[in-house]
C-alpha cells in the first residue's frame, strides 16, 4: 500500500517550516553571540591599551625619579668624600664615623636608584646590548678589585676560581658583570661567616655557566620560584636589617635573557645558596637586533 502524496504534503510543509524556524532562531542566537564576542574583544583591547598606558607611565615615572635623585646623591657622595679626605681640616674619630655613615647610606640609595633606572629602561625597551670579545680573567680581575674594600673588613672570604682553559666570550661584558656583581653583593649580605665563591665552567659546547656560591643563611625551596620577580625579598631576620629594593635578582633575570641565557638558584636553609647564569659563548645576532 502506497502513501498518499496529497496527505504527506502538509506534513512536509510543516516540517520545513519547523526547520526554518529553528534555523532562524539559531541564526539570531549566533548573531547575538557574535555581538557579545565583538564587545568582549573591544573591552579587552581597551583594557590592554590602559595597561600599556599604565606601564608606560610607571616606566616614565621611575626614569624621571631616578634621574632627579642621581644629582643630589652625587653631590652628597662628593661632599662626604671631601670631608673624609680632610681637605677642609681634620676630623675627629667620631666625625669620621658619622661621615662614613652618610657615605654608606648615600651609596646604598644610589644603588637602589640605579636598579630602578635599569628597570625603567628595560620596560621601555631602551636597554642596548653591546657585545665584544673579552677574556674572563679580565672580568674576574675587575670584580675582585671592586669588592676588595668590602671583603677586607668582613669575616667572609671572597674566592674567585681561576677560569683556566675557558674560551673567550662574545657578549656584553658590562651586563654580565652587573649580573655577577648583584649575585656577589647578595651573597655577601646574607653570609655572616665562611666564603663566597665565584666560578665559571662550560655548560655544553655552546654555553657557559657562571655561579656564585655562598655559605649563608640559605633559602627555602618554596621561595625559589619568586626570587627573580620584581620587588621580592626573602623574609628573614637578617633581611630586616638590610635595605634594598628587591630588584637586584629581577634585573639579573632580565639581563640574562637579554644575553640569550637564563638564571637560576640552588639553595638549602642553613647550608647556603648558589646563584647562576647560563649564557651562550657567543651572543646570537637576533638578541642584538631585538634589543
């Protein structure tokens, strides 16, 4: 028995109408969703623009503030040096002590200003990389001379392992020196007795690893991940007696990345810490171009 076409026609027409209505409803829902997505994109773009403006304002503020601080700080250091040299007359032992306090505080504040200025330059993309060939003996010699006055008056030995048999490097020696200088300064701050040891060894055929190890207070493992973030400081009784911005290690991380490498830490409370940077033996051209 065959179906009656005349009887099936209304059913087919009703089905088509139902399908058409569903398609129209789906199309309207999609249009509404698209409008919502477009509105969301517009809001995200606006928020991203606001974040860029806020970041730019912060960088400009840090830069302006740092430049404004540098001139009076330089004057304070110059005057303290003149007083200490007794060019305008002799000082008593107590006066020498007070001048030394002024000079030390001014140098600490000057170091903080330098860190803030470097951070502003990096965030504004105005840090330049100037690679050149150099010998690690010269680098270690310069660092040794820089820290000699500090080490001579402390109970901590600063040891530089001779970089025997290591090749010359093609990188920005000033940025590398700044990384190691920050590592050494931190180690000396948090090491009350024992030693701070600076070393270099080949990581592989293309990279070299510089490390600064100490016998200081050490750092709990749960804090390792945050150490290289901006304004992060280790919470310890010793830290409360020391001043700083918490930017030193953050800048080390950023400088290490600019040199095509990475930084890291190995530490155990009560045993000591090792901060290291691994960089290429020769800085790749793309890192120079990106800077």
